[in-house]
């Protein structure tokens, strides 16, 4: 009979030791989890079950002065791929490519990226694209609705509006400048969640509700904006210009009724814009030498300081040598002979305005320009306004010759809004207003109306009246063919050279402009027309005059402003734009 098998004692000892070590390890883990790390693990478990989630606020609408929506919100889908659920990446990419406008290879690369669990393939789908994708019923492809900012009129007033990016943050224009106000404040939801991440309905949860953004009402009148944009487009096409700007301001309040620049962009498709510089608003950020339009401000300083009157006469000259030895002449080297100050403006005499600047003297000259707001931001409520450039005595870029070239708008730089606002002060009896584009902010707890703000008085009411009469005479004589029959308008043109990056000025390249206000007896509008590099003619009068006339003609008709001289207006057809409203 066999003896039973006996387990060696050494093996028993080894098994016992292993069992003891295992038991001790389990005991350590239990003690570690339940005693040593109990607080830490409880916090982690709570964090997993109770998660905080941001609740987005509703972005406010942007309306024009007549209550028409210029920017609003809608839900649109983004197409998302859950990578490990995709059964056939190549086929999926081929089916999606023509719908979402991406290449097959690009989509395939994203669907097969081993580092991604999920990836969005396209955002802001059109309803038609969403429906096509839904019908495909592709495994792993999900349509996720998200808010989208919508601009119903496309590129209309795009530089004023700006856009909202994919993170729903405002950029440029009103959207950028008022982002904190129109964007609202997101809320917070803290709640217990199940394994799928959904809030458990019967569990304890807390909600800090979002504060929706305010609705903004602009000073921009869509009818006036349409007039400005159409007139600018026609002028650029006729003159084969590289771009341009039109600003229409209410000189009594500072309100901007229209602000148009070209080239522009469609804020609905901001992601398709290849050059981000296109987002900048040239009306407030692009600087240029104003040329002869600047003579209006210098003449106003001459009148204000009392060194000249409209009838003061100077003897005239053919040229003048300024400090540094430069020889300055009038535009076509003309000698107009003896000129009154009104004739200096009619002839746009460089030599005549230099004579006025001498009488004003250097100190009063620069103090006056600073008072007009030259070389400083106007404070308009739009993002990225430029200062312009006004070299002052003692500064690194100022020379004794600068005093004379500045008098006829050369060697300094303004933004279009700076010049318009300065000219508007003359239309407003000498009071400089702060320009603005938002006139009402409607919050849930009340409405704020933006009141017009006087910055300062720059000239007396008497001086403003004198310069208005002088500019009205200029319009009646020099620019007679661009008058609106029956209406008095005060205006001045400018033809400015373009500085070269290598020094000096470019040959055969100008910026043409015309600025003015009307009706002269009770100005309602200040208008600036500026064309960059016109090809048909370099001169401000011939390049911008027809556009200037058309804009005023349609403004008077749109607002029902009666003519200053009904007899002159009778029998003259006034044809409005076929699309004054969007």
C-alpha cells in the first residue's frame, strides 16, 4: 500500500509567506483607501459625480437705427466624428467631402488620427448640408447643434459690425468693442451625473443662470448705409480705384449714420478671409495725408485768431522757398495774383494758406490743430482706432519746413473719422462732438440711451458761420457742376500724394477726397468721400465730385429736407437709388 503524498515543508512555508504578503498588501490598500486617502478619494469621487459645466449666455442682437437686425443668432450644426466608431474611414471621407467642402484626404487624415478620440470636421453647416449628412446615417458621425452668429445682410456694414469667432467671442467693430456687453455672462451648472455624463434629474444640482447679452441699437441707418455703399462701389468701379471710404455723420450729435469702406468682407464667412488685415476698419484705422481738405481747418484758425477775414487779400506769388531750401508752388505752378481768403479756398492755393499759417503763428497753429482732434483718437466706440500723425515742434520728425507743409495737409496724417469729425465741428457752430455708433443698450434690467457728448469748443460760432459761407461759395463756383440744385452745401476737395516707403512720394498715385456739409443754413449731414489710387483722374474734384453730389442728393430726398432755393430745385429730376434700403 502506497503512502500518501507529503507536501514538503519548505513549499508550505513559501505558500504561507506569499499568502501573508498578499494579505498584508490587501490590508494596506484597504487602510490606504479607507483611512489614509479617504478624504482625497472622496473628493475625486465627488468631482466625477458632480461636475461643473458652463452654461453659455445668449448673445444680444445688433439693430440699425430703424430697428432692422444686422446681427442675430441661430443654431447650426457642426459635424463631429467619434473616431473609434468609424467603420470605414475612407468611404466616410468620400461621402462627407462634397457636403462639407473639405478634401477627402484631409477628412481621412483626421478620421484615422490615433491621438484623437473625437474630432469636429466642419462647423456652421447650412440646413441643407445637415440634412444630407443626417440622411447618410454614417456610423460615428454626429451632428452637434451649436449657436452661430448670423449677419442677414452679408457684407453690409461689415467693418462697423465686425464678427463673432468660433469661440463666440466678438472681434473687430461693434462685436469686439462691445463684446462684454453684447456677449453677456455665462452661467454655471453643478449637478450629479450618471456614467454617460448626463445630469441625474432627481439629484441635487445648483444652477447659476447666465446673464444674456444686451441688444444694441446703432446710429447706423441701413438706408443711409446702402446709399453710401452703392455710391462708393460705383465710384471705385468708375475710377478703377484700389479702395475707398465714405462716412456720413450727423454733425450736431456726432452720430455716424453710415460708414463704408472697400475692400470689405462677409462676417458670416470670416474664416474664409485669407488676409486678416481686411478686418481692420479703414475709416478709423487707415491714415493718409489729407491734402487740401486740411486747408479748411487752417483757414478756420486764421478767422478764429482774427488775423484774416473772408475778404482779407494777400498779394499772391509764383513760389516760396521754405526752411531747408524746398521750393513750394501751387498745384499746377499757377500764380493767382492777389486773392481774398475765400479765393484762396476756391483756388486751393498752397501759397495762400501758407501765408495764413504765418499770420496765425506756429504756437497758435498747433494748439488749434490739437483742439480740432488732429493727431489723436476721436474716442469713437469701435475697436482699433488709430491716432493719426501730427509731428509737433520739438519732436523727432518735425522740422521748420513742417510748419508750412502741414498748412496744406502734407507731412501729417489723419484717419477719415478724424477729418470728418473736425469738419463737423464747423458745421456744428464750433463745437466738437464725440463720434459714436451705438445709441441704445437694452439690458434685461433696463435700457441705456447714449447721449451726444460735446468734447470742447474749437472755434466760435461766428468763425464757424464765416467758414461755412466761404465753403458754400467754393461749392457754388469751383465745384458748381457737383451742386445739388436748390441746396446750399459747404465743401472742399483734396488731392494728396502717397508717401513712399523709401522716402519721398510715389509717382502718379494719389488719394482723392471731398468733404463737406449741408444744407449750409442748417447742416444735417457731414460727408466724406475718399478714393484710394484712382486711375481715371488723380484729382479730388473730378474723382469724388459725382459721388459726393449723388450722396447728398439722395440724403435730401430720403429725409425730406426742403431745398434752400426752391426755384433752383424746381423742374430738376432727383432720382433716388433703386435700393436705398436693404
